[in-house]
C-alpha cells in the first residue's frame, strides 16, 4: 500500500476575501485561504502596499491568522485619514508561483 509521492502544486486561492463595511473601532476579518504544496505563504496588500501584521510589528493591530485571513483587532480611523480603509488583496506564494485573490474593499461605516 505505498502511496506515490504527492506532486508539488502552485498556490491557488480557494477562499477569496469579500468587501467589508465595518464600524470604527470594531474588529474585522478579511478571509483568504490558499492551497498548494508546499503550503503557500500568504501576504496581504492594501492599495498596492504590503500590509504589516504583528509578525513584523508586535504592536500592530493586524494579525495574519493561520489559514491566511487578515484579522483587525479594531478598525483604526485617524484624524488625517482612514488608516485601514482601502482595497485589499491576498497573495499566496510558494516556489512554483503565486496566486492573487480578487480585490476586497474595506470601508469604515458611519462617517
């Protein structure tokens, strides 16, 4: 009963994020799940710039969940701008390639 070795596969997004409208100060989660072998690394980009999470900055209010979703402890909204508002995509990569989710916009409600 020997199994043939599983072939490595390029990432593909199996769960895309959807647009969110979130009250300021509330938590939010942008979903993203990718499959691939080896398991792809997921990064998030907002308006084309990489999103820093608490992996890079322990004080960050954004956490990359184990499955790839992006969790906001609370939606931040500064006087000078809507810090968390924007268009997000998640990108999953392994050595065979990368896959990009569809765009999801995050808006702060009640402004």
